[in-house]
C-alpha cells in the first residue's frame, strides 16, 4: 500500500469505529484524535485521553491499532502517541480559576485513614502525570505536614494586583496548604466553626494554586461547618467516601454520603474506598486476614449505587511511611503501590465519566 492510498479522512473513518469504553462514544466524535500524519505504509496520530491516569489506555491503543488494520490495511504500521487533557466542568470564577477538578475526600468517622488515603491518591495521580494539590481542611487536626515530611516548612507570600497570595508548599511534586504550616507545630488550634470556615475560604481565595488537574480536599471527620463551607465556596466535582469494613465505620460513612446527596447540596459521589480492607503481613504477602470484617466497602457502594474505587490493605509499611513523612506509594512495595494506583486510576476514570455525563458544578446556595 502506497502513501497515496491512505488519507486523513480514511484514518478518521476507521477510528470512528473505536468507542471510548467509559464515555460510550467514538474517539472521533469526542475529539480525542489529533495530529494525524500519513507516511509510506505508516499512520501516526495522537489520542488525547481524559486523564493521564486512565486505566484503559492500553485497551484504547489496541483497539485503535485493530481498527486501522481492519479498515485500511493489515500491513500498515500504526504509531500512536497517548497524551491526556484532564476534563473539567467547573464554572470558571474568581476562586481557583486554574483548577480543573475539586474532589472532596470524606469519611463519617475518624481513624479510618482518610488522610493517608488522600496523600497516597495524590501521589499516585501525580505519578501518572497529573498536576495535583491538597487542601488539608482538618483545621483542628492537620495531618498533611507530617505525612509529607514538611512540618518545619512555611509558605511564602507573593504580592499580586494589590493582594498578598500564599504560595502552597510543594513537596514530592504535590502542592499543599494546611493550617499546620501557619501555626506552631505543638500548639492547638481551638477555633469555633466560623473561624475554621474562614481559614478554609482563605485556602481557596488567598492561595496561588496555579494550574491543577485535581485539587483533593482532606476533610475532617463527620459532617460539620467545614463541609458546608466547602460546597458553598467552590464548585465540587465530586466526593470520595473512605471507610473501613466494620459496621461502626460504615454507619458513619453512610451519614457522610447522605449529606452530599441531600437535594440542596447534590454533590456527585465518585465512589467508595475501603481502607484497612484486610491485614497482610510482610512475610506472608499472599495472605489476607480480615480483622475488621469483610465486604463492608462493597456493601456501602452497592447500597448507594456507586463504584468501589479500591481496597487498601492494612500493611505495616503504610503506617511507617506516614510516620517517616513519605507517602507509602513512594516506597515501592508492590502490594501498596498496586492498591493505591488502582484506586487513583478508578477515581480519575469516574471524574472523566462524571464530567462527560453531568451538568457543570456550581457552588451550593444553602441557607443554614
């Protein structure tokens, strides 16, 4: 087959038979095919994915190759460049204009490892190539400075347009802001709800976040003023519920999920992450001991008809990594890495589906 028997139109026709597995439309209609180049017995093009953490990227690549071979020629060489442009449906406003997706990480109960999950999700998304930030919204019990080994760091200030902006701490490639960076490490932050809510608003309005694909909000346990302030201040793409398998955690997680689903709030639930799903000792990596029960996260996801994004095992190295100030995914334990990577890919996948199928998000107008 010569170079004149293939043209861009025929390539597009062939690729229009390839469906994006999550969005259920073909790649051409979705505008995911770019930079088509035709050579002698060669076709080269770019597929723009909806997230660099796409878990189906190799499936999409294989289907594109098969489509070219089936509809054009089995002998043509197919060169595919996979890139990503994270989708967003946020209304661009004066607050965090460069942030594409705001994701609330919530739990109804303390002690389920929500902050640990947030830190490692952020690192997994960053490793995929995404630009990621974290707001530590637990004003009275901030964890991110310790988990990222940044307890002694302090943000700098940059004046711009007559206003001073906080520059978030950048550690391991993640932009982070926390009240823990702004108060002495050993002091207690004893603030009433309005003061804590004002601090969260400043984390949005007075911080220079720049361009981010995902801004994760590590919320305090329960349903409080902080949660209401979040949904009233910025459009939230969706919420992730973190729980452990036992009934007492599930009962509180159910309340947290119900809060986001109230008609006047109506924040989409992206899914559930079950932390401490089972205990796996280092010396027996193939063993699972369900010391907190089994199947609780799946049952919660099924009850509310949302995905189970991932199950994170209880592994000693996760605790050690948090104490050492390095998220566990950085220590290259395959059990830990696989669990957090799979959860992050599922989260990114659900964000893309949400952005393609639901209306633009807006700040909640809620009178309380």
